[in-house]
C-alpha cells in the first residue's frame, strides 16, 4: 500500500484527458444521434397525430357521405322498384294481349287447318269418287252409251235457249271458223250428216266440220264452235260433277 | 502486491506501469470510440445500439438522481464508470495489474470527485449559498461537515483500492497455493466485483455531486422544518 505522488497527479491528468476524449468521441456523438432520432420520432409522431386527425376527419366525412349515399340508394331502390312494378304491369298487360292474340291466331289457324283438312279429305273423297266413277264409266263406255249421249247432244242443241243460240251464232260468225267435233268412238256418216244439219240450224249457217276421235272422253262428244264448247261426254260430265261437289263443299 | 515498476521519467515525474496501463486503457477507449462513432446512423447497427444503450443507461441513472443535470454530469460520472470498469477488469489479464488496485490512482479519482462536488456546487448554487450549507442546520455541525467531506473522500479511495487490491492478491495467493486454473472462480468474482465497485464509485460520486448541487434546496427544507 504505497502512495506515489507522480502517479497520483498523472492519473488526475489522465482522467481529465479521458473525460475530454469520451465527451468528444462518445457522449456527444451518441447523444447527438439519439437526439436526432428522438426529434425524428417526435416529428413522425406529430405527423402521425396530424394524419390521424385528418384520417378521423376523412372518416367522418366518409361516414356522412355513406349515410347520404345510403339514403340516396334507398330512394333510388324505391324508385327503381316502382318503375319495375310499373314496367312489369305494362309488360304483363302486353304479354296477356300477345297471348290472347296468339291464342286467337292459333284458334283461327287450327280452324283453317281443320277446314283445309276437311276440304282435302273431301277433295280426296271426290277425286276417289271421280276415279271410281271414271273407272266404272270406262267399263260402261260403249258405242251404245255413246249413241244415247248422241241423242242427248242433239236434244241439248235443239233445246238451247234463245240467248244461247245467239251467242253460238255470234261465235260462228267469225270468218274462217271450223267446227270441231271430238268423239270417243268413230261417228258413222249418217250421224255426221245429222249433226252437221243440226249445227247449221243452231249456228245459222253451214260450216266445215273437223271430226276427231278422242278416247279420253270415255263416251260422248265435245263440240267446239269457236270459243263456245258443248260438252256431252262422260269425262267432262264427271269433271262437272266433281267441280259441282267441290263448290258445294 | 509488488510495487509498481517505474518505466521512465517525464521531467520530475516517474512514469510507472500503472500510468502506462492507464494510457493503454485511454488509447483503447479513445480509438474504439472514434472508430465506433465515425459513421453513426439513425438506423443503428448492433455496435451503435450497444453504445447508445450504454450511454442512455448512464444518462437515465443520472436523471434518476438529478433530472435536469444529466447532460452536465454525464461526461464526468460516465467517464468514472467506464474508466473504473476497464481499470478494474485489466487485472483479469495475466501480467497486468488493475490501476485501481493502486491507492495513488483511487486517491486521484477520489480527489477529482471531491473537487467536482465543490465545483458543481459552487457553479450551481453560487459560492455564498454553497458555503452556507455547511452551517446548516446549525453552525455547530460545521466540523462534522468538514470531517464528512474528508472521510467520504478517503472512503471512496480506500474502498475501491481495497476491494480490487484484495481480489488481485487473493487470486495470486490461490494461484501460488492451488495451481494454474484454481483462481478461475475468483477471477469470475473479480469481474462481478469490478462492475459492482465501478457502479458504487460512480453512484457515490453522483450522490455527492447531487447533494452539493441541491444544497440550497436542502437548506431551505431544513429552515422550513425549524420554523415549524
């Protein structure tokens, strides 16, 4: 436990130098950076408080806007619901009208289809009847039947009404007119001469006659005096009956 | 304990190994602090965080005693703590002796504390008001105040010197008696004791300085107590 004065004084000096060194190179820089950081933190805190206040204000504004928008939305929804209901009513009315029109159209179409179907059935029936009649009459078509039809032709020519006779005479007045006589069977000379005589009586003058055989007539005659045609055969009679039936249907 | 060896002389002063060791500590601390605080950043790294934590802890300790004087007292009190810690711990290194195991060193530190107490007291309170506190609460107590100033300064020096010197001596004795690794637990105790003694020395110095700086407040409190 020795005491050394030089060491004592040197230690005092050394310590004071060390105080200066640490103050210069440790305390001041460290406290400076801490103070700068603290100032930065306080500035950041102030900014954060300011931003928080602004955010709170914005939040209140936002809430007010949201409330206002909510009311506007509610009003708009109510208006939209009313418009939708009105539009729905209008569309439903239009739809009902369309449905009624469509139903009426379908009904008319069905009726027309039924009429068409009925007519088709009738026409088919008439056609079948005509076909059956034609087949039956073709088997009955004989020279004898044609002789009866010849007599019927003459009877018709004799029994023409006065206006018909005038019409036939007017038709025959055309210059260069040639009468055409078609028959299912060949006409003998006696009947030809008689027919020419009767036609001359009806037309009022003797006209040249062209005879032609047409088996499609089945039995009977077709006399053409210009535009005037006299039918006295089974084919045309069948057609006449079929047409009459169709028109009657 | 062998006496400190004289390395060389500077004029009339003989420079001993203790002083050289102190210079080494000063150089190491200075260089380290210069390197560590060259590029301080607001986003600190591990070393800067450690230094900031250490300085802040010392500042807060001073604040706990003298809330408004931390910046003023930090260089002196903080340097006491730092220097005494390193001066104590140097003794752990083989072939080196702790400077604080020498009474000349601790007496020098205690004298600095003694002077700084009056320096801060006069500077803070003014000479008259500062000296007046020696007469408080009664002039009869003046000799005891003066005696207290001397004894607490001597106690500061002897306490630190005695603890560190005894630790080094105990470690040396155990080394001589028990062998190479036997003093290791004692050296660990030396580390703890070094930290504790540095803290005690610095805190006592702080309390003494705080007492001097708050002497006027103490005086007014005593006068108010007498009036009541």
